C-alpha cells in the first residue's frame, strides 16, 4: 500500500508541474494512505497560495473541498499521526529531518511504499528499505 505525503498531494491539488503523474497513482493505486497531519499541510499550502495572490478565496475553498472529498470517499485513507509519532521522532533525530516529514516516512515504513515530491524525504525512505515513487 502506498503512503502519499503532503508534497505530492499539494502538487496534485494545485496542478503543479507533473501533477498528472500523481493523478495516475490516485486513479490506479487507490486507496492511498496518509497521516491525518496531511490535512493541515494541504490547508496551509492553499492558504499560502491565497496570501501570495496566486489563487483567490473561492478557488482555495473549492480545492479544500476537493481534498476533503478524496478523504470522504476513501480514495485517501487518513490514519491518526500519533500511531507513527514515536517512530517518526526516531527517524527525525537520526536523519535530521522535520518531524512532520518523518511522519509520512514512519507510516510508509509500516506499509512499504511512499509517494513524494520531496527528494530528501525520498532518500531517507529509500535508505530505510521503503519503495519510493518520487515525482518532482
């Protein structure tokens, strides 16, 4: 089973470069898994795009609803981050990555696969024996 992190999901939601590659995973490999922390990261990324004037309020809210629909329809299954917190902290300390990034790695360690757009995160995950799909 594949864990999707915020970097990949935000790329998909905002239709950033190579978002179609992420779309293929969402269509063909469902359900994907993630930690519930992803909701905050997606919301924050949308807010930043609004604050920077890249998208308007209506688009931001529409995109958030799209994210929520992916969760409600179980295209993406969210698990509580606390399940992976201890392992994530161990990984964060060992590899000097932020805890919010290592939460996805810890979950992927459980499931075996990670979909990300974060090169550093991908490197650490590969080093832990996780199969990584890097879309940059």
